[in-house]
C-alpha cells in the first residue's frame, strides 16, 4: 500500500471518529407569544463562532468536541430576550424566545435626543473605526440558488435548403428546451484574506439540479452538429446574419464589445462553463469577492446610502435590541434618483450599522440594442454584522437576491459559403425569426461561522484546493452535510427532486 493511500485511510478514520463524538444540534427558534418562527436569529456557541437560523427559523450545527467545556449556547435576535440553553442534554425541537420590552429611559443617556442627521453623520464618521478590514481566516458556508424561466420561445421557420433543418425539426427543438429550471450549489469553505484579495479553500461542495435538462440540451447539440457535418462541404465556412448585421459570430460579438453597456450585459448573460478547469472554485471565489466588495462601507459600492447619504431621505422610526445592544431603527428611501430603499439598525453607542435590509426601487439597468434587451429588475438582500473581541464588526450573514429579464426579437440567418466550388459561394441557408424572452433569479447566502485575524505571512502560506469538484445530487440528501455546520436548507431545497431520480 502506497503512502498516499495510507494517509487517506488514516484521515478517513480520524474524521469518522470525530463525527462519532461530535454532537449535532438541530432545532427551531419560535416567538413565544405569536408562535411564529424567528428567521436570522444568531446561535452562538463560541466567542467567534455561531450560525444563523434560516428564513423558517431552523438551525443546525455540530459542536466540536474541544468546545465541550462550554455549558450553553446563546440565542439572540432583534427585539428578543437573549437566552442561554444547555447543550449537555438533548435540545428541544422547538426553542421559544420571549420578545424583550425596551425601556428607553434606562438605555439612552446622551444619545436619545440626537436628530436623524446627527445620527447619520455619526455613522459616517465611525465607519473606519467600526468595521474590520484586516486579514482574517473565515470559516463559512456558501449557498447559491438559481431559477430560470423561459417565458417566451417563438421561432418562426422561414427557409432552409438543408432538409433536416425543417419546420418539424425546429418545433422539436422548441419542445426540448426546458421552460423552467432550478440549480442549487453549496460549499463549506475557508476564506483567507481581506476585502481586496482572497484565497478560497473549499472543504466540501454539492450541486443539486436536474441532469435531464442538461442531457436534453446536450442531445440537441449533438444532433445539430451531426446535421452540419453531413451537409456542410469541406472547406466551407458559416456566416451569421441578423437583420442588417453582416458577418461571422466574431463580428457579432464586436458589437457588444464596442459598446460599454452592451459589454457589461454580455458578461451578465454569459454563464461559466462547468467543464472549465477549476470551475467550482473560481466561480465560488468570484461570487464571494462580489458579495464582499458590495458592503455598504466599501468604496464604489452599489449600496451607497451612507457614502451618498445626500441622495437619501432617512427617518428614525423606532428602537429595538440586538445582541443586548440598543439600536435605532432607521428607514431610508431615495430623494434624488437613488436606487434603494430599506432599513438599517444602528447601535446607539458606537453608531455601527449592525444589520441592513435593502431593495432596489427601480431597474438598475435597462439596455436595448438591435432587438436585444436586458433589464436588471431585482437587487435586494440583508447583511448582519457581529462585534468581535477587538471591538470591530465583521460579517456574520449575507443574503442577496438578484433578478433580470433578457429578450431577443430579430431575424437570424445561418449561411454556408465555400470559395473553392464553382458558381456562387453560397451553398446552404437557414433563415429563422427569433422572439425569445427569459428571466433569471439568483439568491446567495453566506454564513460566517468563525472569524480569526491572520497575518500577511499566514495569508501568503494559505493554499487553495484548485482540483475540488462538487458532488452531484439529484435530490436533497440530509446525510450529505451531517457532521458539518451549515445554514439549514429551506423547504424548496428539501423538496427538490430531479425527474431522473436517483440516477
């Protein structure tokens, strides 16, 4: 037996022994008065470690045996009494939490009479002091949910000199293309770095989707390729004409590249290729970089309600409690063409935004060019921060949902030409009219379980496992993440089953 196999066996045995002694806790946090689930509650089991309940109030995590000296986990949520619950005995399946009454007279001293403009000025003045931008090692769980909806698919058959490319074939193509699809991906990761540079080590990952959709498109692609091979002559080449646009696909792309807005739309529409080397790592890393770079305190962030506060109207509407800290509840909305409305929860003592909920009030992008349209219709989410031992806040939870619609309404011609044959160069032609409309929604969730400061040297010595590949699941498997800390899936994920079943 070679040394690599021995190491693998020892590692598996070690991990198996850890899971035998580790205690997994699963429960639901509920409002004692209303019996409603409490979403996004913080479940803390270590000084810098914890999880978040999902939108249905459910949480699950596995305690590391070395943390057994702790006698409680602590549950806190905005507006509720923070409670400690022993984990040495079996946890209740439902944990009830009492809403906490806020006595303003005992909470506020000098800050209770501040006006809204003064509060916002204090928030801006304390941003650099309140939020950690230093190097860190974050243990996190990443989930992405993508939903596609092909709501219009009209292809008008006009002409074809290739007998296989007939109206019957075009109709069969339309019937094969899936109208709706869902794709979920999950990854447990170590993220090293700061907001400017990161290294990602993926410990384990999964993809949950219906392979039959991919299979039907793959079969269609093979069929098209076979027809072209049989009918296109040696030395021939294909040209694409769409409307008055002449030339090859490269020339068509140049229209997008020549227009800055069109180039951005093109990059939004194009999907990463799953067959690319390091696809799973690179796409997760890119998504995390995008999420982190759009924190409201980051330079040039789309969420500019603090940086460009003059464009927004703010209103102090109430007070509440988060993690035993009194907070202002402040609504914001555009007053001069800004893009977002929402609510932020500001600590009354250090003026840190501990949580922000936001959503766009108008399309963030509207693009139309030569029968191609693109609209960015949705950009909403929430971010929750937690205060560390150093007095600075770091991200505990990110939720972000984006949505767009895309359309094509134009003619399309595919022409075979050959300059090595006698007579005219045009050999074959396929002419169609396209009227296609599609929409896509993407939801991102990131839970940071633990965050520890690291040095520049520790960052440089950290490694990325570039060969990592996700495991395919045709349906939700509760055993897949057993023994790992994740945010519990919602009902939609738990109920997802691919048509292909267990294949």
